[in-house]
C-alpha cells in the first residue's frame, strides 16, 4: 500500500496560471500519481476547499548551528511550521563553520527542512585570519580562502554568499577571484549589498559588475531592507535596466518594515540614523538583558561597546515600497530567518503566511498564484532544484496544505516565533511533518547537493 493520498487537492499550475483539482498519491518520498486516484493509502487527507502547494522554498535563510544544544533547529522548526520545506541557508556572507560537519550531521540525523547551502565569504575571511572588517584581504589570505572554498565543493554548495555591508573592506575583486572557484557554471551568488538607501544604485551597479565578471546567477538579498527607505523605485528601475541588458540579476524580499541584525555590526556605524531618517528609539532590542526594550542613545552606545553582539530590530522601512518590490516578476519571497537562542525577528515564523494573508488576501498586492510562484517554482529554478517547486509525477513530495481564506502570520516583534494560522499540513519528503501547528516529524529533511546541470 502506498504511503499517503491527498484527495480533492486544488493545485496551482504555474505554466498556464490556472488551478486544477486532483488527487495526489505519494510513496517513498515522491509524487507517484496525479488525477483520480482510486487505490487506498496508509494515510488519506481530504483537502476539499484547501490549496495544496509545492512546499515553500526559502531562497534566503540562515541555518541553525548544529552545536546549539539548547535550541537545536529552532529556526528550521519555525520555518517548517510556516510551510517551508527547503531552505537555502548560509546567506549574507555567513555560513556554517564547517560545511562538511553540517552536511554529515544532517545526512546522519535528518533535519526539519531540506537544506541547500551557500558558503559565506565573510566566514571564509575570518577563517583565513582577515579579521578587520574595514580592510581588504592580503593576497595570502585570499589564497587560503580559495583553498577552503575548494574543499567545500566536496559537499556541493549552491554557491557563494556575500555580506558587503557587514564587511566594508571586501572588494568586488576579492569576490570575483573567490567566485572563480565555482568555474562559472550554474552556481548562484547571493549578495547582501554594500550600502542601503541612497547608496542603492551604486550598490546594484557593483552586483551587476560582479555578475558579468563571474557568470554566476546574482541574487540580491532582501531588497526591502536595502532599498525600502525611499529608494525602492530607483532600485527596481536600475535592476530592470540591467535585466534588459542581459545581466542575470534577481532579488528576494521579506514582508516586514523592519530588519534585524547585530548592534555591533557595521550596519550601525556613524551616520546610519541620518541615512534612514530615523532615531535610536526606532530600534527594539531582542536579546540580552534589555530584551524587548526600545533603544535609547545611552543604551545604543553601551551595547555597541559591549562584548556581546546583541540583536536589534530596526523599524526603518516603508510598507508600500515593499509591496512595490513584490509586484516585480524578478522578486521572490525569502525570509532572512535566523533566531538566536529563540529570539529574533518574526519573519522567521511569519514570512510566507504573511505574504499570503496580508499581501494577497487583504491588500491584493499580487495574486495567489503569483505569490506561490515566488515561493516555489521560481526559487527552485534559481537554485537548480530539479525535483522541487512543482506538483508533478516524479517530483519530491514536499507539500503544504493551507486554507487561503484564513492563512495568516501571528508572530510579532514581542512573540517572534509564534506559529501561523491556516496551515493544515506540511509534508517533507513524503512524510507528514506538521499537522495543525503540531510538529509530528522534525527529521525528514535532507541535505541537498547542488546539481551541476
Ligand atoms: Zn543580509
């Protein structure tokens, strides 16, 4: 008997922008039959009135540390509850200390979601001894970085991630030399760009230059946090211009008007509040001894000088600019999730339901099928995931069953990991992982090796 049958499923067809009703038969982790399924299965779910979507693919995620014993897979479990079945992790220049350890840990133990991994440029810099954020690497350090990246290829990462804003000393040339290790084939380079706001245009020019020089697919990270401070229209038109010239550049975005990062990072260097036209009180401290307090000038300087890089949420972006980003066919949904000891930004538990509830149902910014495209087939194609992102026979059985009338996010800045409403089931590799908000199986995810096509 086959493992799972879903009947009366309403499925998005991205090729022709339509919906079809079908049964789905699942066995051994794969979708084995569509259409009318008469044979019985060990488990049958009636999805009448619900949408059955391919599992959401989060093209911009940060992985949990496998060494965190107190909160193992906290971030990934929150992701799973909001319908994410695959994460592209290791973003913004920061990735697992040891990709081999991470890969082997997941191969041995499983994980809540599937992972494809970026290798972070800044992580390589630190391991090579380039510890000054404001300085370019020495040639010998860059050689060490290239060697370490070559060693990572054994574990088939999807590409390189960069966090220029965090390490202003990184040059485009360093990045181009490092990217040579991938040999210019179908890998991806994911970049958290150099300067927010008024620096948007030059920052995008730099990404286009790197794309042309490396041949890698350029994924601009979280365009909302970079440009939704009065510069979105300009940023989008620069991107459109480059795309028309044949530059392979796309972007991702999370649906919140605030970003979250460490207070000691270069993001909060002198001039940041002037650049955003905001003040100290627009920061919310999310961990450490001032957790859930608004910042003040005094606290800001105390925390900047402190030993611990306390995470803060910065309310500096505009909702209408984020909506404009999602209207663009080249902007996908990416959460930028990543909790530290259970604290952080609600995007890690709310991004995908928030787009479907707030932006699709309530504000009608984009259609349901366009939103799902940005969460499934588009990131699957971008990341080279041939067996994910669509419901077809032979594809991996990663599925989300949700009610389009009720799906919504509940996590907020004071309760950032609260699960969403309206998701009935999440299936990962053919196994029911979430039922209601209950986690049933948090170890059916796999490590996905990037395929060189
Ligand atoms: Zn980032």
